[in-house]
């Protein structure tokens, strides 16, 4: 069992990818209301070696020796990967050891105003920074940023990275109806997009429950209308995750263990990850499948989002 690698997990954009998590659970510069990993608990913009990178390199080495190459190796997980001050070394290590494997970085982009962060990512093939609004009020509603984050510096950082990075730059915009889809918001966003000039825009929306209860997913139609508005930029509406149960990596014993655990008492994502010794992104995959199968449901409580068995299963 690896501590810093997870999956391979199904990704909506990359197919099946091996995840690398360089920060402890919910170490982030944002506290997005839609975050699938729960509320940010270590709210910071300070870069440091949050997890020992030598151990990450050892795990990667072991993975390469014992498994077939994945399509992608993706820096993501349960927080902001660029907060780890040695992310560039991990990218270089993979680049040298596996020159044919693609490297992707999922990041909120808020640290891009720092030149060393931008430099650290230059060896990646695909970087997917996010920008959900172009005004600080929208950002405060959706992303609840660390107090030191300045909107103009955030956008300027994205522009600088776009100019320096030779790989594919996919700007992710997470649409939450009622929060960032008004005509004014979309017009401001489009102005920011024109400055950033991404290769492609990924329009995303809720797939799993977020941190707060009063938000909903955008419909396919709403996303397509927004995609039209952003033309002539290339826009991809992100489809649902690949059918989870069809994956080779899907393990029904883990699904059963989750179901048995939540039958006894409701649990948060983090509780389940601790009890079952798996990464939160891995557990998320099974929670998604169990929700799709109508076997569990999520409820918001003071301590966060809890998963519990649906009544018909609890009564059995
Ligand atoms: S930036 Fe990503 S990890 Fe951080 S709170 Fe937002 S969705 Fe979660």
C-alpha cells in the first residue's frame, strides 16, 4: 500500500491515471464550497516540503518496477500540490525515468505569481489551473481564498505561466448556478480568459456533493450555453466520470467494506479513508458508485459531509 500514490483512478479528462499527492489532506490556499475532499483544514499559502519527497520518489520507483506504465501521472489529491516546495523535483524525476508517460498537474493556480512555482511546472505536459470567477466577490463566494490572495495577481500569474509554458494549458472553470453564471460574471470571466489565452477551457460542475448543501450542478444545457458564450475559445464540457464499476481497478471488497462501515454509523470521507487505510480520492470513487447505485446518501452536518446507508439497506 502506497502512502503518497493512489489509484490508478478514473479521471474525467485523463482516463485512468496514477495520482501523486504531495500535501496532507486538505492543505490548500482555497476552501472551495464544491471541494469533493471536504473543508480545508490547513489553510495556507506557505510553500514547504509538506510530505517527504524522498519517500514519494521511492514509492514512484517501486511503482515503476512493479506495474505497467500508466497513461498519465497526475499531481492532484486532497489539497494544492504546488504548496509542496519540491514538486519540480518530482516532475523532473518522472520525466527522466518515464519520458513517454504524460505528466499532468491539477492546481488552483493561486501561487503562479511566484516565479519558482511557474518554473517548477515547466516539465509537465498538461497543466490545469482553475479560475471560477474574475471578481474577488465571486471568488470569496465560491473559493473562499486565503486572505493574502489578490485577484489581479492571481490572474497575472496565470497569464505569466501561459506565456512561459510550452505544454497544454487547460483552464478549468467550475460552474455553480447562481454563483458565477450571471451575464456580468461570465463577461468578466471572458475578459480574463482573453488575457490568459488558454489552449482549451474545461467547463466543469458538481459530480459529488460539495462542502455546503445549498449548491447544485449545472445542467448539460447550461454548460453548453456557457461554452457558446466563451467562443471562439475552444471549450470542452466535462462529461461524467467513466463508469466506475467497469474499471479493472474497481474492487468490490472495498465497496463492501465501505457499505458495512456506514451501515454501523455515518462517516465522513476522511473517516472512511482512515478506517479503511485508503486515499480519499480512492474512497471517493467507491462513494460515487454507491451513490449511483442508491445504496448510500450524503448529509451535511456540523462536522462536515457524512455518508450513511440508505434506509432500505440499513434495515436489512
Ligand atoms: S483548490 Fe481544489 S483542493 Fe483546494 S479547496 Fe478548491 S477544490 Fe479543494
